[in-house]
C-alpha cells in the first residue's frame, strides 16, 4: 500500500498535537492538585463529588447553627442562674421577714432588698441577645417581654419557641418563653401567678409588717420552675455537643471520600508527565525526520 508524504505529515502532526494536549492536561492537574479538570473527564465521579459537596455544605451549616444555638442557650443559662440566685436570696429574706422577732423597721429594710431583687429579675426577663432580640419574648423577639405599671407586671411576648436545625432531622429549641419561665408559676392555694407578683406581694407584706407564709410556698414554686427550665437548657446544650461530634465525624468521612475521588496522586502524575515529555520529544524528532525526507536526497 502506498502512503503519500502528505499523509505521513498529517499523522505525525496529529500525534504531536495529541501528545501536547496530554502533556498540558497533566500539567494542569499538577498545578491544581485535582484529578478531574472537568465533569466530562469522569461523569460518574463528578456526580458523586457534587453530591458530596452538597453534604459538606449542609453539614457545615448544621455546625454553624449548632454554634449559634449554643451561644443563645449559654446566654439563657446565665440569665436563669441570675434568676435562681435572686429567688434563693428572696427566700432567705422571706424566712427572715416571717420571723416573729423582726420589728416593723427591720422588715422595711428586708422589703427594700426584696424590691431590688424584683427589679433585677424584671431586667433579666428583658435580656437581649447580641442582635438586640429579646431572649424571653417567645416568637415576639422584637417586643419587650415584661412591662411594669405600679405593682402590675404584664407579659408582652408569646409562648412560642425558636428552633435551629443542628443535624439531619434534628432541631433544638434555642430559647424559652417568659410565659414558661416567669409568668405561669403554680401558686399557693391553686392557680398560677408570676414570679414578679410573688415578689411584689412579699414586698407589700413586709412593708405592712404582715408578710404572708404563702410567700415561701410561692417562692419555692418559682425556684423549682426556673430550675426545671435550666435543667432543660443544660440537656439541650449536651445534645448540641453530641450532635456536633456526630457532624464532625460525618464531615471528616465525606471529605475523605471526596478527596479520594478528586485529589491527584502527585507521584503518579509526575511520572506520567515525564512519560508525556518523552513521547512528545519522540514525536517531534520523528516529525522533523519526515519533513526532511525527499526523493531528491537519494538521487546522485
């Protein structure tokens, strides 16, 4: 079969261009550190990588949500600790005030300290987070939870709770409404009343030199109520910590799987680069020899 010189030329040129393309691809792989430069290189692997990237992004968002939830619950926990300390002190003062040896004047002094505790608890109930949102207003986070008119204390929030997604199918409440923490506390004799009314009644009784023994029951109820909420907050913080560990482990596994699919074996790629260089040089030398061939070179 006769092969024309032009055909030799075209075949050699095509071989050089192919070798150059292969060399360029390996160089790009080494430069980027990535095995796949385009989805067409391996469509199945590219689809897997896309799914893994989505899983990584979602898990990272879960972790950010978990951090935000922890910050919010730690803020609430600190506020509740302040409430517990205040109620414990108020209980001690109530016991003192109910002692029959107390004079009217001494009860005035005790009443003044209870009033300070009451004012402090109102301030705590109106705690705001770093974004200026009220912590104990339920879903009405832009509304001041507790307002005062004389000895009447009104709740302006609702009974809703805000949740954050911290894992696949797992949410956590990031606050407790003031209606649960401060307002609807079982009262002596039945019914419910607020922590603020309990303290306000104690102040009034002390000032009148006739404190009621029911104040102790109501303060105990208020204290137990807040401690129950605080226990729930602690349980949520523990749940968040556990979920963050699960998220970290899952994220590590997914990232390892992605790396196996996409990351380049540097040693193997370097060896391939050398092979492509040798192949290109051989093709170029062969092409140069073909270009120099002519029948007149053999005629004397």
